[in-house]
C-alpha cells in the first residue's frame, strides 16, 4: 500500500512540474539559499567572496583583467617595500583566464504522438532536453547561482626593480613573488631597472 501511495505522490509531483516549470527554479533557489546559509553559519573564509552582489558574480573577462591588474598592483606595492628594491614594476602573464562556474537546471520535455499507418497504430516519442542557468531572485531581477570561482593560472612573472643589480635583493624579490603566486622560481625573472639617459 505504501508503495502505491509513494507512486501516486511521485506521479503528482511530475504532473505539477510539467504544469509549472517555475517550480524547479524555486526548488533550486531554495537549495541555493540553504547553501549560502550553511556558508555563513559555517564560517567559511571564502563565503563573502561567493555571496557578493549579482553584478560582481556575473562580470566577464573585463572583471578578470581588472583582478589581474589588481594582483600586479599589490605585488608592485609589496615588492617596492623590500629593503634595497627601490622602485618596482611587475608584469604577470597568465595561462588561463578566471572562470565563474554557475549552477544549471536541466529540463526534459517529452512529447508522445500516436499515428495510424498501414501497419496499424504506432506511437512516437520525442524527448527534448534544455539546460539553463539556475537563478535566484534579487532586487535587480535574477542572478545566477555561483557554485565556485576558478582563479586564473599564472604562467610567469617579470619584476623590474631599481635595486635588482644586488644579488640578495634579486633573491628576495623572487622569493616574495614565489610566496605570493606559488609559481616556481625559474618562472620568475628579475631585471635591473634602466634609467633614462643611461
């Protein structure tokens, strides 16, 4: 008897979803909100980055390039504070761009048709699947549910510094860049800055 009731509930649920596809979106929105609550309650240090406003979540390559510029600027600021480094310029090259991965919803639409032919009645079934981004409602409309954000992968770093002629300063600059980016020392090049007129 329980199995029959369970089948009835499942059948009703399928019918409701077919009649109202927005029900699936509402379910995903509730799941997304629960995930954000767990993130906040659990004290995840990266939680604030993932739950910021929808405008930040949906920014494209332009955002990634500004994030890259920000890393270069922060490195420049830090490296110029190393004793003996003097004025510093930094150039970072990347293997990949950053990527924002969002949740998706897959909808299946099924169409069954009966046709009468010479050999009798035949049934044909067409199944169509559509994948769309899962969204939550915000003040400005709808925003995608962000699962995670992939950081761009650094290929190499060039540092040009006034004090780079000193071997120990050059080593400190390389060590600092290695600590900040995690890339191997051999992919970090440090050069002495040229002066105008020399």
